[in-house]
């Protein structure tokens, strides 16, 4: 029985009458609880029995790596999101290498009579040669000056008292006096500013300043102005908050959301982002390492926006380490959506991947390991997984390319687990692999029914990596309760089949709410200053202890259709204090309540009622979503659990996901009567 908001822990009685009243009330509530006469029980229209065999002989350990997260640069999850850079198109490269070019989203302050701006190819950086030339035309310029401004990614979140690090490269043939400011979106309110004097030199100089905000504006902009006639060139203009996660450039609040999920691995950088619509636009790891100023950036043509690759291969490895998650490096197999490299010509791609692993795993004295060390990480990263391509199975050259990569990597790094794109869940693969990718996007009803997908999968082949799963389209909305329930049921099936399913992660992870075209649903939604978890996020919170836990066999039976609408699993796990819990998860996919009798056998410990809880994810409407205005409309509600023991009777709400955590105590069983005596002693 789940009782929420019962005031059993009130302070001691202030007088004998009040004490007597509380005693009577507590007794009546307890009496109702023991007799199973709460109103919620009477509303149940279905009955079911859940049997759990907790005996050690049938227990099995779930892989330590079962649940993690998958990051792809889509929905501006990185550029304008997790990566804290505030300037969009900071190197003026987004318009392409040909000049003059579009400098969007940069705009001018002034008019054609006072300022002329164009791109040229005079940069001091050989890999990103485009720079911005600004010519101030006015002798008698406006009071605020003329210049350029950058609104960032739908505005910059500037907060009072916080420090922002400005870096930019400048040159001018004559002395120039520049003012760099953080202002409101209309430029009328000044939040911070600094004056920069540029000597009359023909060489580029690097300018580094700190701007301390004297106010808060969620849609601020960075502007650079001058009142003096002359020409100034700019390149690589960056503005980063001084306070990022561990100083590594990640937004603190978004990393915090990831840490709360306790992910055991991080799959990166895609997804379609790895392949590109065309190979020329695919992610290239070596172009995304080294000093940020020298990274050329690229156009992600699958999701149709530019990224400067400040969040590059090195940063992904750093993020994995910060999260305590195993990095899973997904590399391009010589294939995109529209073009492919013939296996006969794949050798350069194979060498490229070998170099990437030397960068990540090699000693600080190796050729590529020394580059990593120079970036600030002399110790190797623990890269133990690599995926050969993304969703490439069935393409003309995939099998041939795959074997070339597989053989080379197996010889150079025999300990790395290699992942095939081909699904081996229903039949054997025709090539060697340690794991295989399994992707599923479906409506809610279909995904719920797939909870038994791996029941009949061969146990002798490579293991499954469910690297992308989600409910999508109509049922998904922008992240509905319905979607999370189907996904939860699917995950209970992965837990039960975790002898053959090694890892699983939802997709996609992040979305910036300001973009017009979004993939729905996502796990975490954000804008410049807010964020919230969708129901799928909160659902995953109830699985975060599953990795490395002990799974127990469960069976559901029902006289009606209740078992067809239920999914369940049972694990034992330990918290940070080494306390043990039996966790029972039940998904009710139907619009009616179900009364479930939970029968547990073989448990080698007693249950401590005082520390046992129930957590429920539900809402009044199965299509309910969270939002910035109501971020916890569908969220976890935790309550004290009073009815425990070998035969519990619980009522699970319609369209709900319920998690019971029964605290295991090797000592004396704490019974309902014992709970009553404890309450009386406190009154």
C-alpha cells in the first residue's frame, strides 16, 4: 500500500487531549492500512499477482555498463547548449571559405554611411582563414559608436556579478580604440564593458579581458564598437563564462542533470552527425582537437547548422571522465548518407581511426598522445569501446570497410570492444563483433510490446548495445508521460535480458527549446538560462541503480487483462552507505488502476519498514508534458511505504510507473506493528 503525505512524523503532543487525538488518528489510519481498506484499493478494476524469486541461486548480476547516455550534436545540444561558448560563429567561418560571405548571426551597429563590414581571407590561422574586416566610415560617429554585435544562440544569458572571459584576435594598420560591451538585446542597457587599445601594427594580436556583469539579462548580446574612423580586422571572438564545470567548458546545470542519471557510459559524437549527409561534412576528430582558435569547424548537414567544434573529440573524452562514464567512440566508417568510400580505398580512414585511439589512449610520449598531453591531459583516457560507423549496415561497402577496421583495431588494441552496426538480435552476424547496435524508434504501444524483444535471442553470439531507443512521433509530443511509460517497460525487458544486452541509452539527449525545428522527444530541454527533464528523464532516474545490480526472476499473472498492461522487474542494489534494497518496478500501461499482490520468495534478509519507500511517476493525463512554466508537472513523487513483507498488496495508479524500494535488514524484521509502536513512542 502506498500512502502519500501521511503526517506520521509530527512533533510530540503539546497536551494530553491533542496527544490522545493523534494517537486515535494514527491508530485508525494504521487499522485501515492493515485491513487494506483505503479508497484507492476500491477503485482498482484489475487484479494481478507479481511473483519474485529472490533466492541467490537464480540471481544474476547486471552488467556494470548497462545504462548510459548518448550525445549527438543535434538540436543545438552542444553548440549553444552543453558547450558554454556564448558567441555563435565566433570565427566567421560559418558562411564558407569563399569571401565575401554571410556572417550570420553577426550584425552591424550603424548604417551604410557609417560602417562597412565584409569577410576576407587574411586570418592568421591557416585552417580557418576567414576574418572580418570592419571599416568605420564616420568622422563624427554616434555617441555610442558604430560596430558589430553577436546575439549568441538566441541571446546570451548574462547574470549579475558573474565573470565572462573574452578572447579575440585583432589587427589594425592605425591606432584603434575599441569598446567591447555586454548589453541588452536592443543595446540600450550596458551590463559590462571594457576599452581595448589597438596599436598601429600589421600583425594580429590576441586580446584577453574579463567582463564582470553589473546586471542580469537572459537575452544579452556582445558588441564591439568604435568612434574613430579607420579599419580593424577581427577573428576568433570568444566569450565563455568563467564558471564552467571543473573549468572544462561545460554548462554546470546541464552537467548536473547528467550526473544525476549516474550514466555508466557516454556514446558520442553521434548518430547522423558522425556520417554527415555527405562525407565532406562528417565529423573529423583531428579537426576538432588542439587550440580552439585553430579548429576550422564544420557544417553539420544532417541537422543543418554550423558548429565551431569547440566541443570536440578531446572534450567528449573529458566529459566522459567528468561523468565517470566509459567513452564509446563512434567513428565514421567511410560512409555517409549520400556517398561511400570503396573498401579498396579505405586505408586512410583506417589509419585515421588508429591515430584517434593513439590520441586518446597513447602515452604522453607517442605522436598523438603528446598532442593530448599538450592539451592538458597527460594520462591516457580509458577508451575500451569503439563503434564502427552508425546505422551503416546494408550499405554497399559497409561489410568490406567494417572488416578492414575490425582487423586493424583488433591487432592494435585487442582489448577494445568493437561494435557492429548490424542487428544480431534475431540471427547470427556474418562478421565478427563484440557487440552489435540495436536502434528502435516506435509508437508507445509498439515499444511497450517490445519488452520481450531479447527473450529468444541467442546467448552465444555478440551482445547487444541498444544505443538508440525512444518513443517518437504522435505519442511522443514534446516528451509525454505515455512515451516514458513505454520506454520504462522496454527497459525492464533489457534488465531481464542483460545477460545478452550489455548497454542501452535513450536518444536524443539534449534540445535547445529556441530552435524552430526539433526532434521530439528529448531527455533534457533547455534555453539560455532554464532547463527541465522530460518524463523520459525522470523515468531513467528510476533505472540509474540498475547497472551492476542483481536481477531476480519475476512473473506476472492476472485473471483479466492486467498482465498484458503491466511490465515489472526486481533488482537488489546498494546505496552509497552500502545499505541494500530490493527494488520492484511496475509499469501500468492501462487507464485503470491495478491491484497487485506482490509475492516474494527466497529473500535472504528482513525488511526495514522505516526505510522503505515508494516512488511514482504519473499524471492526470497520459499526454501530459513538462515545460519551463511547469517543469515538474510529470515528475517523481516519493512517499513512505508501510505495507511490506512476503505478500504485499499495492494499488498501482492508471498510466503510472511505480518503484518500491524495500530496505533490507539482516537483523530483526521491522513489522507494521513495530512501525505502530515506534509512532506511539514518538507521541
